[in-house]
């Protein structure tokens, strides 16, 4: 039996994508490469001289206080913001210089989990999840319905397809949005504050679902988060930004704990919350420190 991982939904194999077998990080090609990135809005610079790579199959948490430029970095990666200086590559291509079929091809390889869920309120959960399948494939409706059911089951919502978004709790809305984000089984998933606004137990459950999906589908993930518990549960490595939009430190959690930078080491020393308490705001911790 081949060690390659393929789509969990056979109907989606028509794209021919096969996920590379797991290798050590140093032997994998980076899905994302950012070099000396400078970006902002108008003449206002938000991020400055940011460099990092994301190896295939890893979950990288992008963290830092408000105004450090986390969302700005993501906007450059998805092609919504042209860099002022530096280089951004996603699957080896500049997302800001793609047009037509090339841009659509890149979009089909990526998914996005928005902070507010971004479900269409006039459509059922199942129809929301089916949107990318109907937009980007020629699959018959019977197959789309099977894929939608499978994706909802993957995120723990097997019976929610007929519900409207307004009937869902906050945690269920995040899971439904996640189901839509993975409908095409993307190679790369961007998550913007996935656990924001959720109670600690629900947030931990969502984090476990993200990790499970990453392992099952072989996805690479960029997760913007303020939550210490989320970092602990899902991160393979962390990129920590500081005010002014610079990279303060990057590495695994163990490397952060042993950082030569006192403020980084101090912050990550807090990552294991007291017994009975799950999660804590990164912004609060930074302001205290």
C-alpha cells in the first residue's frame, strides 16, 4: 500500500492532487515563503521586514498583540494586499500577481475560516457548505450532497445540514464555517481567530477538530490566534510579531520556552494554564508583561 495520502472524498480526486508523505520539516518544500515583507495601507506601514516559512503539513500560529500586523500578513498571503517591499510565495507563486485561471487555481488550493464565520444567513448549513463545490466543480448534485454530509460529519455536525445559521450556537457556526472551508479539501487553510468568542471548553473542542483535520487531510494551516491554550494544542511552530510589525521570535513552543529573549521566554512560560482554567488572552498577557 502506498504511503501517500489522498483525498478522503474520492469524488474530489479529479483534480489529481496527491499530498506528499510526511517528512521532517527540513526535507519538505515550504508551502509559504515570506522574505523581508513590508506592507501597509496607503503610506502607513503595518509590517516591516517580516520573514518566515511554513513547511508542508504544519500548523503555524501567527501571534502578537493588536496592531502588530497579523491580519495584514494574511491579506498579503491571500492576494488581497500588494506588498510595499519584499517577497511572498504561496505554492511557489506570488498570489498578488496571478490572474484568470492561475488565480482561480490557487484559490481552489486554499481555504479560509473567517473569525465571524461568514455564513450566508439565507441559506441552510448544507447549502453554505456546498457553495465552493457548486462554484468550482462540475460534480452532480447527488455527489455534492454526499461530500457535504461527509464534511459536516468531520467537524462534528452530522445532523446540522438542514438548520439555518441563526439556529446555531457560536461554536456550531465556527464548525459549519470550517466544514465549508474544507469542502474542496484544500492543501492550505487560513484560520482567523477560530476560537475567538467561544467558551473555553468549546474552543478546546474546535482546536482538537482543527488538529484532527490537519492530520487526516494533510493540510498546512496558518492560524491567527490570541489564545494561549490554542497555541498549546495545535501549533507545530509559532511566529510572534511585536509592535511595529517586526518578527520578535519564531520557532516551536519548546524553542520559544528556551528563547534567549526574556520577554518571549516569559510569555511562553505562561502557556500551560492553571488547573481548571483553559485559555487566556494573548493580548492581556502581553500587556501585563
